[in-house]
């Protein structure tokens, strides 16, 4: 008992103190309309824990920067302030700079209006971004051509979609807010920021996109990856980097999806993720034709002896990555497959076919120490390997005669198949 109490007093059996980090680590608000969602990410015993909505947020100078209970920062004047998040005895701070608060500001079609319409699904394939549009209103898919979309909004339909003299009567606002019947339902609320963006853009004369407009050149997401607990929630924060060097928070207007909703579900409206099971999920983030992802994981509860990982034979860096992933998810490595199992799996995984009886016999009777490597090279040179992966890539790239026509489809497929056969990078 004395030994146990001694360990407790020494901290050996007590959980390590939490470490708190705020993201993004550097914040500049570039206008009176700039906002920044902050993330209070704690690390407790190697696991991530989102404290964004439970921490107490304070600003050192509310006359410069305000921060709400959810970590959203908004500017009040030019200058600098320190934002602090505290939970219990743990705290972290960062500096926020406000520049350009007093300068004139106007919403831009390419930078602001198109993202609002994309977020609400107006220009998606299921709505007005469809090949034939909807009810005579056709936008380019996901806003890939702002100039065309601008002409459709402001010039077509006798100019009723955008009414400069009375913005509230614009069809683009009336239908989206369900002021008049709209097949897509209510997409905007009149008191929402999205409604205000479009209304104020129209009030400002609905300026057209130009070649001088800034464009999104990159995205970043926080956290880039995280190991979480089952049942926990994780806020994502997304920033866009523009061609003029600015970084702007686009968390509100990015679109999100999970590749495994059995592990993680993401709220497309807020970017908040709910962990529902053990394993790993990739959360895809899309904004203004840029795509990236974050990986969120919940390790399994299985206790695996460390020597299970060290005993694995590693042949190349891929094996190192696989072992590291298994270890991070607490998955016990499987034993090496016997030859009769390996030959079947190799053919199925690499070429989508079963080996012939002759191929199995040749492999099993081969006594050379590198016979598995030779079998892999043999499969990679088979026509079935090329066909199998040409099919997979064609499926991924949506090669379809319904979209491309027979000639276009065949040309695209032949290009993909030749690329696989030539082993293009």
C-alpha cells in the first residue's frame, strides 16, 4: 500500500496534465466583415479533445476584437488584442491583429456571392448546376465560370433575378428565402449572413467579376488530423489563402463530407464532426474548387503488446506506414499469409481475378526465396491488371456516355487505359 500511495503522490499513476493549443496560431482580420473561428484543441494522454465550446474565451481589448462563447472572433477596430481560452487550470493565448477595419468594404461576386450559392447547393448538379439547369435557370456547375453565372443572374429573365432599384424584389433573394414558391425550398433566412451578402452586393450595384479579382490558391484545415475518443465531437476550422496573400476563414461556407459515416458524421452546415465508432474517417473539405481532407480516428479498445509491431518484417516504407497506422488505431497485425492464401489475394487485389490452377501450382512449387516478388511482377504485367485499374479510374473519373457522348467516353477511357498500361505517375 505504501508503494501504491507513493506512486500516486509522485504522479506516476496520475494522468498527465492537458496541453491546450489554439488554432490558427496566427490571425489577421483584414476588414470589418472578416471573422475567424478559433479552435481550442487539447491533448490529454495522447488523445485530442475539442474544448472550443467548453472553454472560457476572453479578449484583452474588446474595443479591438470580440470573441464569443464558441470561439468566434470579430473585429471592432484596428489594432491588436490577445485572445485567451481557459478551462480549469489550463489556458492558451494568441494574438489577433485587425487591419483595414475603417476602409470601405464591398462584397464581391467571385469571392463572396459564388461561395454562398455553392454552400446552399444552388449550382450543384442536382439543382441549377445540372446540364439543363432547373426551370430555365442554369448556373455553371459549382461556379466554375463566374462570368457566365453573372450574366445569367443579371441579364437573363428580363433582369428580374437581380433588381438593382429594389434588391428585396430580386428573384435570387425572393425564391431562396421562400418569399415566393421555390422548388428547392427555403435556402436563405432573411436575418442570415448569406442573405445579407447577396442583398448588399445588389445594393452596391451588383459589381461584375473581373480579371483582377483575387482567387483562392490554397486551403488549410485544423486539425490536420486527430486521435479522439468515441462519442466526442470535433470542430473543424477552414481557411482560404487568396492570390493577394490574405488568409480568410471560410469554415461557414466550405462543404464537408465523411468517407465513413459509421466512424464519423460531419454537419455540413457547421463543420462539426461527431465520432460514432472505432476506426478512422477522412473528412473531405471543398471550397471554391479546392479540396483537402483531415483524418479523424478513434482507436480500438484492444490492448496490443508493443512487440507485436516490432516483430513485423518491413520490406519498404509502405510497410512502415501500415505498421504506424495499425499502432495508432490499436489494431493487432495479422500474421503473414501462407502461400496458398497469398496467391489468391494477390490476384484478386491487383487484377480482380482468381489465379488459374496452373498459376497456383507454379507458385506453390517455386522454391525461390523471392517468389512473392516475382508473382507480383507477373500480375502487374497481365492485361487483366490494366483492365481492372482502367475500370476503377474510369469509375472514379465518371467516364459515362450519358455525360460525354459515345465518342468522348471512348476517347477518355482509351486515355486512362493507356496511362495505366504505361504506368504513368
